């Protein structure tokens, strides 16, 4: 219980200290669509080759250049750079069914030992013939497994006004060398056609014990050449697939400091 409460406290602190302004995020435009990706890691000083524990913060935003209604996001892919990004051996696993129709407190009560992140998500609700309005939800991320045994992150979104409770299933896939770990989520049909993803922020962090050693859910390196003490490295990528077949992609790099 102490370890779990400590994780909650650290996540809350990171949510405050790691949130940078969107103005500093990378921006990409495809036609009328504008996407922004921002974020970073903590700490910035990392080994060159051996993965070390980190917290990863991600922010994303979708908009239109002329302020027209947002298109509906159908699929999201988030790529994370660095070897050995996720370690889940010995970490509690939350069954996705336990999060269905749950509020924040129920989700934490049922799956608290599997908690790996916190954040928020904002959406625009577009109703034909009426003015659109915004909704804001709290996010809780839990370590999960698909029916086929693949690692996953169940992102539980909840709002009390209007009442919303849904689970966004991010399945972990191996990918290319630049972004070896990719989180892929198809937006559930149960969400319906009205809400349109506008903005999200998510901090992933968890320390836990396994076989007598402290482990980190997420780790990273600073792979700069030996002759350098600091540099830029690939950090994350995002690909949004929209209704109608349109796509928007963006990548971001961040600085780090290398230690032996």
C-alpha cells in the first residue's frame, strides 16, 4: 500500500512539473489539419547505453487551421524511442473489464496496483445543427494484457459532468529502430460519432519491486556519441487516422545529458 500511495504522489507531482506549454511543441499541418506533439522525460541525465528509470510526459493536440469542426479520430499510434522502453514483468495486470462503466475512485480501487500513469483528455462534441461544446476527462493508465497476451495500456477516461466513462485500449507493438515501441489504439465504436479528440496529456511512471529489485515501468537512455556530453535524440512520434481516410503524422526530438 505504501508503494502504491507513493506512486500516486509522484504521478501528481510530475503532472505539475512536467507539463510544458504547447507553444514549444512540434507542429505539423496537413491541409486544414494541424497536430501538435510535445512532452519530455525526467530526469534528463541518463546513461548512454544502459536504460535508466524515467517518467515520460506526452502532450498532443488536434486542431483545424480555420477553426472549423474537428474531424473524428479513429486510430492513434504513439511511438516511443529508446531501447527497453517498457518493463512489465512482476507488475500487476488490470483486466480491461474491471474498468468498464467505472468512475475514477472505482477504477483505482479495482486496479490501483496496475496504475502506470495519469493525465487528462479534452474533446469537442460536434452535433449537427447545434453549437459544439467541450468536454474534459481525467485519465488513469493501467498495465494490461489483451486476450491474445499482448501487453497493453488501458487508458480509463472519466468525466462526471457530462457523465462519461470509457476505456481507450493502447496495445503495445514492436516497431522500427527509431521508435521501437509503438502504442496503438483504435477509438472504440462505443464512443460514438459526436466526440472529437482535441487535446490530451499523459504522464507514464511507475516504480515497483520484482525479485527483490526495484524496477521501472518505463526506462530510457541518452544515446549521444562518446565525445559528447549532451545532445538531441528522438523522443516520440504520433500518427492520427481520421474518419474519411485522412492521416496526420508528427515526430519530436528532445535534449538529454549523458552520464557514464
